[in-house]
């Protein structure tokens, strides 16, 4: 869908491999979650953290090429489930659970 079409089987497997390799967040990004109090709305937490994500990713994607934009898109897409899960855990005051590459997307979420 990033290229305007549904992927074929090989393209889908390639996309899944690329996403699985980018699930983890920089450890310092956890500090942004700690700035929100228990009971904060998960969407507000997620918006704040996604905004901060650019400071962790910026230097690798400054070329402005098609390839660098595609890599940036994969990284953001890959990190969103982790950010959403951590935002929810922050909102309810529970400890974070890190993604496990041996599990599927839905099992990790």
C-alpha cells in the first residue's frame, strides 16, 4: 500500500521482515512515557511520543531520497504498535512488555 498497490506474496514477506527488524524503541524514548501520569489518555501519550521519535530518527533520513523516505516510513510503521502498547501500559500504570521477534504482529500487540 505504500506504493499505491496491494503487495504480492514476496513483497509482503519482505515488508514483514523489514517491520520485524524495527519494532524496538530507543531506550531513552522510554523517558518520554514516564513524563505522563497514570490515567492519561493513550492517544495523547502516543502523539507526544511520536513527535519525539523524530529526534531519534532524524539524522538517518536527511538525504530526502526516495529510498531514505521509504526506510523512514517502514521504521515509523514498525514502531507504532510498540508505541501504542507502551502508551496503553503507561495509561493504566502497568510495566512495559517489549516486542518479541519470534511472535507474529498480533501476538506481540
